[in-house]
């Protein structure tokens, strides 16, 4: 009887080892997938940060250029070909 109990215990432990091995394999696979996803997210974040920095630099440059153009336009008179104000409105037509 003792030998039979030992065999059952051994079988139980073998089954438990197989279950734990399978669970470990699945968990390891999930961790690898999570790490790969994390890397993708980090790469996307870096790309977006670089795009943001480029757009911010372009914005600052355009803002400075606009300020310079405003200063120049305030200092220089309008060219002779430029209208002094808005275009005149067309005369109303009477219909009978």
C-alpha cells in the first residue's frame, strides 16, 4: 500500500510540475508580448515628441518672421500699387 501511495504522490507532483511549467510558459509569453508592446509605445512617443519639437520650432520661427513683417510694414509706406483701403462697394442696381 505504501508503494501505491508513493506512486500517486509522484504522479500528483508530475501533474503539478506540468501545470506549473505550462503556466510559466504562458506567463513568460505574455510578459514578452507586453514588453514588445511597450517598446512600440515608446517608439511612437519618441516619434511624436520629435514631430512636436519640429512643429514648435517651426511655429516659433514663423511667429518671429510675422513679427518682423509687422514691424517692416509699420515702418514703410504702402507701395503705389497697393490700395489705401478696402475696395469700393458696387453701386446698387434698381430693378423695375
